[in-house]
């Protein structure tokens, strides 16, 4: 059974754990304020709050319910537009009305719920953060400026928000219903008395389903729920999203270790990761929307095996290793060796990634990530690339270069990295490196660009890395740009 709190009601269901939360909300529970739009996580019309009990606190984040497997709702507080009703317009709803940010109304519940998520966040809300929180919501009517004005008004209302207890602060101002105060205790009871579905399966069969690949494992599910929605709708899954042994970011023996089920948002907010890898916040903003980042996981981006997976490209340049767990043993493999071919991984059916780790010393390492896509944000890359350098004076002592969109897998540029190691930073070094890099790449023409265009982008991104890291040595006119 999947058990969670939906608005103010505790619900339990035996529906397949691979079915979508969106369908359960609308068709089983009759809460039609959550809209069915693209079913691919792009439009945001189905946005809800997903509250997770952390210690004695519930952390609320926006989530697109079309991409959330029902099993991932277990033990959470799921809030729809109906669940924030206080009998009067909230500051968010009033601002939307005042600024003319509502026309046909189809997108409106999703926009409101995105702004509610920002309101409940344990961070200072600014104009920019309020607008960014709606980045995953598409509106065909307003032209967005009225929504931006509403977000600005909302950020002003939240100017003195109590970031140590934002939910209580909002309730005291009658912006959220009082039932929210009892949610932590109610979720604690569910977690104490209702095992997650995969644990129930363990009890039923005497063995954990992961041990023999009995069911599909899903963490965030943001890609599989698009690729295999119909098959999953009738399937049971093993949900890994909240397994405590797969969560967390820590340091061990001079390495940063990221649990497989850490979400992209959690990675971007991690103090540990920001210490080891200060560039992570700027990189994260180029990956998907906040709604999707709140659900998608680090290991999920890797095992998707997309040739342009942003997290894979970043981790390749960090020279990361993956820890893989199977029936009989645990093994550690360089991430660069995990990718065998297009959508093929060095993973047997019973194996899964437990964690990712890398050594990174910001005092001595330089890092750059670049991505070219048709839109700056919320888009899949045409070509992306990352580089990590360690310098010995003016000489490159160590180089790790990666690129996506120019081969059948996320590419670690072995030969180009080896060539640049031991060489000085100069225009000549880059031009020679580009010749080697073009030999390593094998882009194809597709919807995101021709082969020639991708080769040009690859060259330009290499130059962009060095212009960013060495502005005094590499100038924009290199190679007669």
C-alpha cells in the first residue's frame, strides 16, 4: 500500500506504484484543480507541493505530478491547489488577480503552487527567486510580464518572512490553512507504521525485490515516466527516492561522496558540495526547471545514459567514480568506463549505483561548465562540455575534459586531456588540442544541429573554458573568431 497525506486527508491505495500521481489526484480523488498538460514535465500545469519529513520539519518543494510515480508519494504530504484554501484569496492569489496574471486559467493552479513552494522555502525570497520558481510553468496567454509583476509583489509581501519556520509564519498571516501545523506529527506516524512498498514486498516474498531484479527501480523517475509511462502505469516499482542509505552528501578520505538518490536541487543547495565544488550553483541553474530538479536524481541522470546528460558531463570532468552495488559484491568504477555505447552501461540487471565520488580541491583546481541550447534555461543541450584543470605555475599539470552531444555516450576526452597535460596555456595549445578533440568526437546531424554545427560548438566551448579561466591569456579573437 502507498500511504500519504493528500491535502488534509490521509490516503492509502493499492494502485500500481508506477502509475502517475497526477492521475491518482484527478481521477481517483477528483481534485481537478491539478491540470493535465504535456505529461512530460515541461508545462507545469500539474504542479503540486511535495512535503518530505526531515527530522521534525517538513520541507516543501514544487513537483510536477505527471512525472512522480505514485510510489514516490509514500510518506509525504502532497498539496494541490485545493489544499491551500483558507476561505479567502492568499497573497499569491490576490497578486495574480491584481496584476492580470490570469487569463484562460489553465496554467494558473500550477503557477500558484510554484509560488507557494517558494513561500514555504527556508530561504529569503527575492524578486529573482520568486520569478525563478515559476520557470517550469508555461503560460500561452499572458506573455509572462503580468506573472513577473505578481511574483515581484509576492516577494515584497515575503520580505520579512521567518526563514526558520516559514510555514508557521504563513499560517499566522492566514496564508496557509492551520492543518499544516499537524503534518509533521502525522507523517511521523505514517513512517513509523507504514513501511514503504518495497519493504512490504520484502516481507511478502522473503527477499528484497532488488536482489533479483524483480521490479524496475526508480528514484526520481523524471525520464522513465516519459519514456515508459504506459508500461509503468500498470507496474509495481522499487522506489529508491527516499532510501536513507542512498541519500546525503559527505566527505570521506578527502573525497566528496554523493548518494545516488540525492536530487539535483539538493546537490545545488548542499554546503558540503558547495565547499568542494563552488561552481555547482551556477551549473545547476542550467539544468531543467526547479520543479524537475526537485525530483531528478544524480544517479538517475547518469543511468539515463543520455549523450548530453548535464550531470554526467560535469562529473566526468571531476574525474568521478561510481560505487556499484549488486547481489554479491560492491565495486568501484571510473565513471568514464561506465558508458559502453548508446544507452548501454556496464551494469548487470541486479546492479545499481549506490554513490558517486570525486576528489576536488578548490584551492588548486579550476573548473568550467558550458552548455549551448536553443534556450538558455529549461532546454536540452545541443552540445555541453566541462573541464577541470590543476596548474603548476603556467603549465597544465592535470586536465580532465568532457563533452556531450558529440558522440553516442557522454564523452571523456581521453586523448585531448592527455595532450593538454604538461602544456602551457596558450592559443597554440588550444588549436592543437582542438584538432585532437575533433578526432575523438563523432557527432551526428539531428534536430539539435548538424554535424558541422556541433563540431563548431565543441571548438567554441573549449575556447570558452579557457577564456573564462584564463582571461589574461586567451582573448576572444583566438583563431580569428
